[in-house]
C-alpha cells in the first residue's frame, strides 16, 4: 500500500461508491433533510435578527473556549461543592478506565445510557460489554442502531436512513414483536422494552449539551425524556462531556438552547431541557446518590492550540452542517467512518485522530460554503477544510504533486509559452479516446464517473481579441 493512502481512506472510497449507487436510500435521506430544511426556515424566521443571534452565540463560545481553563475550574468548584465528583480524562483510555473501575467498585450489573456522542467517540459501550456489563441505549434512534449493531448514521438523527418497515423487521427479529408500519406502535414497542431498563439499571450514563460554569451544572436537551430517566432513576450517574461544551453563564442558555433547537431540528425549543447540579440533596425525592462528570480532552487541546482553527471547538453539535451538505446527502453518515460526520466532522477528526490518516475527509467537500452559512455559531467550516488540505500537503506532499505545481507555475509565468499551449489543447480531446479507461489514461480518476471535457475550438483570449476587433471595425 502506498504511504500516501490509509485504511480509513480506502474504506471511505469503498463505502462512498456503494452508498452513492443506492438511489432509494439517497432519496430517503434527501427527503428527510428537505423536510428538516422547511421546518428550520420557518422557525429561524421567527427570530427578530437571526444574523445577530448567530453573532451573539459565537461571542459566547469564543469567550468560553479562549478561557477554557478558567471556566472549567469554576464549574468543578461549584459542582463538587454540592457533592458531585469531577474526573479529568486526557484521553479515551483514561475515560473508559474511570467509568469501568467505578462500575466495578459499585458492583454495577446493568447500565442504561442516553445519547452521548462522546461515548461513541471513545467506544465506551464496547469497553463496558467486554468487561461483562450490560449496556442499553435509551434514545430511540440509538436503541435501533444498537439492535442493528451499527454506529449512529447522524449525530442528531441516529437512524434517519431507515424506513419504517426495516425498523419493524428489526424489532420482529430482535424483540419478537409483531410487524407494523405504524410509527406510534413502533415507538411503544421500544418504550415497553426500555422502561424496564431504567428500573433494573444500577448506573446511568449520559452526555451533556452544555456545561454551565457559574452554576456548576450540566444542561441536557432532548425530545424523548429518556435522558431524564437515565439521570434520575439509577443510583449512580456518569456524564461524559467534551471540555469544549462549557459556557460561562446560565443566562447564555437563553440564547443557545433556542439556537440549538432551531438549527438542529427546526423546533423553537426541544421538548425537555434539564439542568443537573449534582447528586440528590437532602429532602429531594429523586436523583442519583452519586453524580460523576468526566471531562474529556481526547485531543481537544490540540485543536485549542491551533489559533487558525480553534473556533471549530465552538460547535454545539446541532448537526445543521450535515443537513445542508451535498456530500453528506449522497454518501451518508456511515461512509465517514468516524463519530462526527459531515463538514464539522471532516474538520475536527484529523485533529482528533491524525491528519495524514483522515485528511481525505477534508477533500470530500464541494466547498460550496453551505455549512458555514448555516452554522448557528458562525464556524468558518469550509475554509477550515481548505486549511486541513493545505496542512496535509505541506506536512507530507503527494508524489509528483510538487513537480506538477512547479510546471504549472513555470507555464503561467511565460505568456508566450502559455498561448502556445492553448493552441495545442484541442489535441487532447482527439488523443484522449485512444487511452481512455486504460492504465495510460492520466484522467482516469475523473473519467471513471464523468465525460472528458472537450477543449474549446479557440481560447478566450483569441475570442476576446476577435470581439474587440469587430467592435473597433463597427465603430468606424
């Protein structure tokens, strides 16, 4: 294998080829995202000034990320003052080990888990199962994907690619239920199964949408209520949260929660917005006896150290950039081969998992700018994709690429030679059919899915000169 390819890139190409040829699946995903876009446009129009709201949200996250140490330490002080425990995990191994050792120390048998992309990031479920713990996902979409043995397709809509009949067949096979195409009946099937898990679970695990520094609380937003049960019923709760999720003040959520709902699902506000500040206090009727927050770095500080791309840490995981991305609509979420899909995933994954192994994600973009335009916190996503491409090329140039650019520079700096080259360009259209599709075809990567473009019969320069001459002649 060439040193300029990677297993991740090869797998990406295979999956992309397979997914793009699945026209019915692509149509289903596009239709789902079209409905989302309509809902988002309606809700976004209710903001007095959406542009100003984006600017304010960006300012909040900029302050938090650029004073990350200050606000995380403030959160820790406030949270631990109420009996909570905070563990700082530098990497995924430390985070997994802490949770596993806690489960062993407390004789945990069953675990219920609400949606936490950080859990997917560190492969927490696999680690817990390997240690003999039963883990059940309580989010409906995540539960379906767990039954399928697949990762989430989208980090807001985990099973958006599945049809009702496929979910019905899955439930029939795995849960022994009758087949049905009714969404309500399918939901009730899952509800009956999941209700038991809350009662039986000794530990609940969640993520968090925000960490609030000045109150020492975490904020979780959801539409199903499963996170509330995951936090409130088991005796032990663990929240696994990326360090970039911190915000300075509780008042910041007055803007960020509606922005998250509007950008993520097209709602004014999600169904459940909950704040948790520690374990159950004296006189309180519910809540866990122990509450642990695991603050996950896992290379986030590597991105923090890059002033050019640091604003990628502003991301609030709304998924809006995935929903408008033409590449995501065609290749789907699983093709990316990583926890965070779409444009923002293509920006941050090379920082989290290695630039050379994952640089291909930054190349899988049309650079149309739709992601940047839709981002509710104003991350310059499509330019960061270019930054990754540039950094990857500078770090490890592709074979022959430097020579090609030097030849291009040599040609473009010599007008006479450039004009001579344009005169012979039409020969390419005549000679290419002789080698098309063979190993001698220099354009095979292009022509495998596209027609070779025919050269213009004359250059723009010659056409312009002819036009100017005709104008001069006509004006006399």
